[in-house]
C-alpha cells in the first residue's frame, strides 16, 4: 500500500483546528467545543482534494511551557505529529490577532525543518481578512485567511498550495484489514493496551478517568496481517455523562463499535465485572460485532493459582451469561502478557463472523435438532420448520421458514442457536435468527 502524504494541523487551543479538520473531511469527525483542550491525542483522517488523497493529523491545542500533566502530554503528541508529517499547517486565530503563544509555537515549528503553511482562521468578513497581514510578524511565510466554519476565504487556495506536489493516487483495492475497537469503562487500561501493542506512546495514558475523548485509529502489522486498532473513550453510565464534550466522546465510542469488525471489551481484573461492563457487552452484541473479552491488569492479581483463571471465567458466565460465545483472554498492558492473543483471537473471531454454511448442511443440522428435541405444542398447534438458509454474515444471520412464527418461542430459538454453535462454531460472534412464515414475502 503506497504511503499517503501526511499533513499535521497545529496551533494553540481553541483556534478552530478541529473545525478545520471537519471542513476538510466533510463530516463532523473531530469533537468541536468552545472549551480549550478538547482534542488531546493526535487523530488521523483520510482526505482528498482534486483526486489527491492525503492524511490529516488533528492535534490538541498546545501551550509551550505549560507544566500541567495533560497539557505536557498534548504538547508531546503535537510534536510527534510534526515529526510524522510531511507538511504542517500552523493555524492561528484571526479574530484574536497574534497571541504571544503563537510566537512560541512558530519558533518550535521552524525547528522541525518541515514546510509550514500559516492559515489565519475565523476570517469571516473583509475586515478580518485585512487583519491577516499582521501575522507576517510570525516570520512563517505568507498568511492565508480562511474560515473553517463556513468554508469560505482561502480554504481552496490553501489546499491548492499544500497539495501541489502530491500525487494523484489510483483507486485502492478493497481494505482487508481487521478493525479492532478497544472499548470498556474509563480507566480499564484501553490506551495502555494500544500503546503496548504499538510500542509507542500513541495515545495519552493517564490515571485521570476519561483521558481519551476521541476514537483514534492506529495501524499495525502482526504476523504479516494488517490491523486497525481503534482506541475509544471510556463509556460511563449515561446518568454520569455530562452533556457536551464527554457525551460526544461516548457517542463516538459507540459509533466505533458499530464501525468495527471485532470489539475488544476491556475489563479491569482488580475491579471485577460491573453493570456497565454488561451494558457495553449488550451494545456490542446488539450491533452484531465480533467480541473478545480481555481481562486486563492480570499482573495485579495476587496469589494466583492454577485455577484462578477458571474461577474468573466461571464468574463471568454467571455475571454475563449471554457472553458464553465470546473468547476470554487474560492480559497485562504493563507486562505485555498475552497481548499477542488479541490479534490471534481477532483473526479467529473475524473468520467466524464471516463464515458461510451451505444450505444443505444447515438444514441437516436443524432437522436433526428438531427430531432430537421437538418443540412443545401450543393450543394444539406445533411449530414446523420447513427450511433454513443463511442470509448474511457479520453477524451470521439465518432465516427459518415455518408454518407459524408465533409458535417459535425464544427458548426454542436459543436451543437452535446452541445447536448451530455446536455444529459450526461461530465462537466470538452473535447469531441472528429471523423467522418467516412460508408463503410470506
């Protein structure tokens, strides 16, 4: 896969970086809020301008010299983005004018040795456009006035200049990478797992609950197989989620579940299984996604014995019985214990999610299950199953053609699901069984 050029967007807090990214991407991907410091990690988006694809890195607002732990991490993330990027857009606020912090950032960017393009945002009228000349004082180059909010001003001119030496890429082949969403409660160790897998501080890790706010894609190759790892915000109880930035972050995490191939549900081994873990499990299964349960911080469990894992698995079956189909792995992001199983199990689960069974074999298994344990009659009528076929994958979905769909009770549907799993596996994936009365269309 040919590498796309990369453009980092850098600036102090609240100058409109995420609004500008949303304008480029054409959708509301980055979280936008009037509070400074909303974007904390570096976030990657694929963009195309006049058939020239490139990658944009949205970074957190930086304040050089700020010693707050989170602000230091944001600053480090922005520096890493600049190191990765081929070109840098330095975004400043045309309404506020030059800020002393802008001078500090300009000095840092000059040291990168990368091509830097100065974009003066919030130039929503002719008067503000005239103010762009003030920004020559930053000694970065010609300032270009833009309005990220309205898409007016010199947005097109800026993109023309930035992409003038980018190649027009041919259409890429279908993406066969497995997308794994790392999900769970806040502070379960999701970002630590991502960083351990990537062997780098790809996302900010902190003991402060709720550090990750955006869903962040990372790319990794394991045993010659490519994966996309999506780190998501911790999902708290709805009643504890403040409206605004955190709500958007939780919504983004739930959307990441719906967009993934396999969800890795991270459970804190020390905290044990919570009601929120059950809720997140339900979100994953309702979305029809492959599922792996990862019990993290296993290194912190003291006095482990040969049956400690078995005891925990049995407790999981009691607490979340509907997850019996999901593989469980016991890992540690700190010691990297069994982290490779995340990829191995994801490959296995993805194969199960995309598995197709021949119609003939399906009907043989269902007919045998019916003969072994016929459904009880209801008001003198008994369910008859005429035919079964697999309609789709991800998740595997089956259609039963019957004489009367009201006669198929949930208990018997679960029985048939168990028989399908016994015969064909389908571990790690939910199963859907739909019912149609014969003759209905």
